[in-house]
C-alpha cells in the first residue's frame, strides 16, 4: 500500500502502549490495531486529530507516502 502508518514509531517515542493510546483517543484497541498495521481503508480526520493530540505530533509523523514499486521506471536510451 502506498501509505505507510508509523504509529508504532510514535508509541515507542512516547513510551505508550496500544491500549493506553486507544483509550485516550477513544477508539477500540482492535480498530487501532487495524490502523497501526496498515490494514485500514480510511481514517477519519477526527481520529487522526485525536491521535496527533495524544501523541503530540503532526499527521506527517504518523502517515507517509511510499511509492508503489509496481510502477516501472521509464526506459533510458544508452545509445
């Protein structure tokens, strides 16, 4: 998936457990696990804002774009 989720990184930096984050954000640990493991299809802005508030970070600290490796590089002429 081209969007990578780095919640684990922020949890480690804040020395916080998944359960504590879920409780403070107001979502279930199961839903946080889906998001954390990159299996979510979408995330609400309110949830993203709550994550950022609790973790004291910016959305870019939690989400990043990874180019799809299935896209071929343009060919170059070596002649």
